[in-house]
C-alpha cells in the first residue's frame, strides 16, 4: 500500500490521472490538506495580478476535487479524511480495484442518501 501526496497546481489533474491509472488496490492519494469546503470557495478576481498563482492553484484544486468525487461515485475510490489540526484536514482517496467486493459502510450510507 503506497501513499502519494499530490502537489496541487498546474498539471495536478494530469498527475492525478497518472496516479489513478497506476495505483494498486489500497494505494492512497492525499489530494488536499486544509479545509476543502472553504478552500474551494476562495475567489481571486482575474484583475488581481499579484494573486494569479493562488487563483491557478484554486482552479486546479477544483478540477482535481471534482474528478476525485466523480471517481468515488463510480466506486473506483474510497474517500476519507483525517484531522491534522484545527480546521485542517488531510483529504485522502484510496484506490479500489476489487469491484466485486462487498460495499463498505460508507457506500451503503451514501446509497441510502441518494435513494431517499
């Protein structure tokens, strides 16, 4: 079981796809560290030239987070998080390659939420 930390920035989505393609069952990708719900909502105006790198990083984060969530809904990934500090979490995606396995508790819970 390998653990990889994704550096979110230009090219992060491509790096995610490379990890996704090569990851074995149980391999873990840390795709963000912070407060994902808050961090995804940061808005940097296009006119703010001094924060262009931050704007690029937030856009890359949104692309990666959307793709990770889509792959999790397809049951290719299992998503977890761990508290690192106050309002700081490590967001993890664990590769699932055993599609015939019994669903996890969170899969059942999510299926019930969708069907409700």
